């Protein structure tokens, strides 16, 4: 298998592993060991029955592991592998994500299925990732990479083997298995999911893409277009109590509202910025998030001075320049989106350096003009400057 090319800004597993994940697993195994020891001490005459139960569990795990290994081998004959020659875009997304996470590439296979699913297959040796055709068909390229990167993060963090071992005594076994897979390991499962979310965000470097992908996966592409993101995330108040936190352990994964909040906190934290290959993560979606989600992140404190802004000459629309870098272009990932044929996907940026602001042309086709002169290099702005981007004119000013 070809090697992933190294990328700038090396990322370590410790950079995105969710706090307490390893300790949660260690404490869980310690408690299980203590429970077995306690049972042996309380029921010394029933050692045979305890041994039989343990042997039955181990036998179930062994059979299931063999089944997974058979499935993994069968995948090469029944599924279609992404490679430079077939599904090259999917292959490139996987290779780029693996390189970003500083891990060995993992082969991606496509399975024809109506539902949107993505999951790892295998144990320690050469695992693979299966993506359904429905997922490839309905998600945008960046969103698809987010989910591939999530599974890569699971594999890199060592989550896959334990999830496989839990399966035979997990949700398919009534009551006891469900209890083991969720209640006993529930805290670790939730933390492992948050770890994977973080790894996927580091790969796509866009909070907008990350949250949009998670919501599309939850409700489907068509219903996503009818969602009010802020109203949905306000539902966090319905589950923000002790009882709901306990039921979250049984749910098998964190509540979606909780996941979005934790990912937002991570994306806006100071520690994450040093991992980013660009000056700032793409956070256009922040305007759709409840204030408490944004304020819980460690963003720069708001300035008491009047904030600089751009004002559109056409419709007087105002755009606050309250970030280190404000991206302008045709793509929906930008902070200021201009839907015009002469605008490039990433046309320009306004960056903040201390108290000064600079306009930067990002290699656009039709250029950026400042007070009638074409911008050839980062140029400092002054209040009252007129900026022309293709045919769209803006005034650089400040709040009154």
C-alpha cells in the first residue's frame, strides 16, 4: 500500500484524544476485575459456575473475532476498493486524512446500500473502512472526508478492537449484554466518540463542515435543508440534567447536541489553533449556534472598542470583522459569501494583525481592488477605504 505523504503541522493522538478517555477505560476494567474478585470471595463454592460464565463469554468473543476476520477477507471480493484508478477522489480523501492524522493509510471500500453508513472492519492488523454508496452519493466531498476521518481516528486511537470484542456481549444479547456494552463501558464509548469527532475536525479544518455533516447524518440530506440549527441545538436544555446524563450512557453514543457543543469548544480553543494549517478554522456556522455554545469556547475576549466592519454598497449589508481572518468568496465555507460568477471560491481574506487589518488576494481570477488600485500583496486597510471584489463594492468602516 502506498504511503501517505507527510503534511505540515504534525498531529499527535494526544492532541485530540478527549480528556479522561483512557482513565475511563482503566477504571472500568479495574471495576470489572474487582466485581469478579468479590463474587469469588462471596461465593467460594460457586467457582465452577463463575468459571463457566467466564469461559462462555470468552468463547463468544473468540467466535465473533473469527467472524470479523472472515468478513474482512470477504470484503476484498464483494466490495469495491477505492484506489487511484477507481474512485480516485474517495481514495485521495482517505490518504489526505491519514496523512493529516500522522497514521498509516487505511483502505476504503464502497458497499452498495440505501442507508448512509460508514464503519471500520477488522482488528489490529490492516483494518479497512466501509462506506455505503448512499453516503458517497448524498454528501459533499468535505463532509464525506469528515466521516472517513472519524473512522480513521477510531482506528488510530485503538477503539476498534474493543468495540469488536464488546459486540458479542453487546446490544445483540438481551439485558446483560446491553448493560455491559452501554452502562458499564458507556462513559468510555461516549468519550471515544468525542475523540473521533475531534480528529475529524482537525482533518477538515472547518467547524461548518463538521457540524453540517453530523446533522445531515442524523436527519438525512433533505430534512437537513429544513432544519433551524439554533432551535435544534436549544434542545440541549431538555437533556441538561442528571437523569439525562445517566441515560446518555445507555444510548451508546453522546447526544448530538452535546457532541456539537463539545466540538465547538474544542474548535475555538487556543490549543487547537497551533494544529491548524491555516490561520483560523472556518467557523461561518457560528452565527447559527446558540450563544452559550460559542461562549463556552475559549475565543478571544470581545473588544470594547468599536468593531471594524464591511458595508456592502449595493444593499448596505454589514459584515463584522471580529475574527483573526475573515474569508470572502463564492464557497459556502467562507465567512462572507458572494454568489456571483466572477467571484472565486476563495477570493480574498481580511486578516487582523494586532490592531491593524489587511486585505489579501487569495489568487483570485478577477482580482481585488483597493481605492481603484489592484491589490498585489497584503495591504493595510484604513477606515473609509473602498474595496472592489469583482463587481461587488464594500466600505471598510467601524461601528458607530
